[in-house]
């Protein structure tokens, strides 16, 4: 009996060891009009709009594993009254306030022909997160990346650069496989996997 327990424990350790590295794959979400490369299968959280209309509906696609936290938050901006620039300029301050962080340097970013912003967020004087903001097709995208190794980890930029729109002027050239009308929560990875960064 003791021998069986040892063998079972060895198999469990082997199974854990084989799952201890991130597997970078592109996941696509047709209902949200984007695709991005995550290090592990993302979780999808849908938040309905507030009844009083104060908060719009949003969908968070997040993968927090292997010391990496990659996320895309898609906000329904169909009823927004602000201009695109006003939304892009105001969003970093709102994120900083909600997460008790400071807004660091702001630069311009683009996805296809859609211009946006890239913002570094700091905590206690140290850089902790990079985030990109885009507005396209009545959706406001917040794309953020964190690594326990710091923002110099090449996987941070790799994730941000992997974000692409599936349709519209910002759409990437590559087309995802046909998925019919599958809901975003059932999004599947594409066959192409991004190589792991060293």
C-alpha cells in the first residue's frame, strides 16, 4: 500500500510540474471584437449596467497566473457624451483612483489605425502596471499588464502588443477562425500560440 501511495504522489508532482509554465495562446472574443494572447485560459466576468445608468455594462477578460496578470476590460460606450480624446484623457485618472495608484507617464499607442493611450501606473513610487486605452465601435477598451518581475519583463509589452481588434479600422490583418455566434464567455484559443518570452 505504501508503494502505491509513493507512486501516486510522484505522479501528482509530475502533473504539477508539467503545468508550471505558462502556455501563451491567442484567445478571441467576437462579441467583444478583440483578440489577445494570454498566458493561461482567461476568466470572463460580465457586469451589467447600473439601473440608474451611472455605470455602463462591462466585460472583464482576465488571466492571473504564473506571476502575470493580463486583462482586457471592455466597457459599453454607446451612450457616451464625451469625445474620444476626453474619454482617453479621463480614463487613467479614474483607474488610478479606483485602484489607489498614481498616474505615471502617458504616451500614445495604436491598434491598427485606432489611436489610444499607454499609461504607466505607480504605487508607492514604483512602477506596477502598464495599461492601454482605446475607443472603437462604441466600445472602450482597457488593456492592462502586470508582472511580478516588473514592467521590464518582456511579456508585459508582448501582451499589450498582442491585443487586436477583429473588425473595423483597427482590425489586424489576420482573421480568427470562424466561431459562429458563440458567446464571449465560450471563447476558444486559436491554433496559433505566441512563443514564451525568455
